[in-house]
């Protein structure tokens, strides 16, 4: 990462989260100036970049999305020339948001993939996101990442399997007991994905979120990323729910862009035009907003409990 000593870092990411705390620590080690606010206000973060000549901004994806929305609404665009790094982590960035950020902010977006348990695994630099906006990037130096099947066999590039990560500082276990599965000294990240021929990692979804509908494996993340890319959709997510006929079925939750009149049939047709028929959600629920925790992650548990 191209962080330099004595520069200015804006930290909208919450300090109780590993992402914010880590970068506060890095900033102090580097003797950098840290810009902190008690509450996240997208327009203020953008104005701070010009006001304080901010060189790096550390955010979770939903914050980046809100900043880009605010940028479109500002009467005059702030001077962002000092900005060299927009460091994003904490949840999936998504190809659509990555492309939008690169277009609006320039080649300054860095996407880190990891977790609290395994720390960091890969970092996608601007050049990687420009090559393919859905990549999580190459493996960080000093880290090992392998893809295993359900039997613990390592898979070749191009094949989807469970992601395992080896670092020098994995977590020791959960406070309530238990831990993550370990294979050959590598810790499960809880995700599934694959490497391409260039050694770039791609995340297909959560290991425990894959559903089997009518005998076909479906990763909700693939479908929600596609729906989110529709020009009339502000954001979307998808989950698997029990189904007497199909075993499980896909249910999508969609937030429309302001002024949009997009409907369920349009969403289903859009998915059918881009993905296999069995990946089309059988239900599309429209919400004013998606439930999120303080770090911006979507609370899928609440969506599963929602009466529809």
C-alpha cells in the first residue's frame, strides 16, 4: 500500500471496527494527520479532502457509495486532486461500485479482502480493478491463500472452492469457544471463490450462503451484484429461503433509485438475460433501505426473519 509518512488520512470507518482501528494505528506510526468525525457525513468527508488536502480515505463500501451519491448532488465539486488512496474493506465492494468509484475519483481505489479471523489476504490495486472490477486482487506478500474442495483437496485455478488463508497472526478462537476449520495450517475465511490465470482472486459468496435450488448450486452474491448493476437500482441483496418444491429458492431485496418505477418482472427479466435461468430470484421484495449494522454490513438475518 502506498501510504507515506506525514500525510493526511481521513478515517470515516468506525474505530471500533478492525479496519478503522488498524488504519488509525498505521497513521500514528507514520506520523500522519488523522481526520476524525463523530458521525459519518458523506458531504463533509468530501469537503475535508479539499480543506485538509487529504491523501487517503479509509471506508467500508456503503460509505463509499454514499460519498459518490453526495458528490453527484453537491453544487460545486470539491478539489480532490490531493487524493491518492481510497482504501475499501469490511464487506464486498462489488463490481458496479468499483467501476463507479474509478470513474468518479480516478485510479485511487484499493480493495482489501480479508476478515477479522484471518486479517488480510489480498489487495486489489487500481490496475487490478481496471482489468476486472470484480476481483479481490492478488495475494499479499507473506500470505498464503489456497482453494480447497469439500474433501480438503487443493483446486486448480479457475475452479470454485472454499478459501483458506495463512498469515502470521490469525485469531486464536471465538470468546464463546470454537474456531474456524484449518487445513494444512491455513484458516477458513468462510468464503468460496477462485483464482484466475493471472493469480487474481474472485469471491463467489459465503460458504454458508450457497443454496441448492432444484439441484443447482446458486451463490446469492452473484445475483445481488448483477441486480445492483441495474441503472434503476440503488442497492440490492439476495438470500436463500426454504421451499417445499425446490428445496430452497432465491429471494431478492431491492432498493430503487429515487424516481424509479422498476418492478419485479423487470428485475427477473434482467437476471434472466444475464445469468442462467435457475439463478433468477423467485421473489423480489422492494424496501426503502436495507438493514445494516454499524460497519455497513447487510443484516441478512433480519431479512430472513422478515414477514413477506
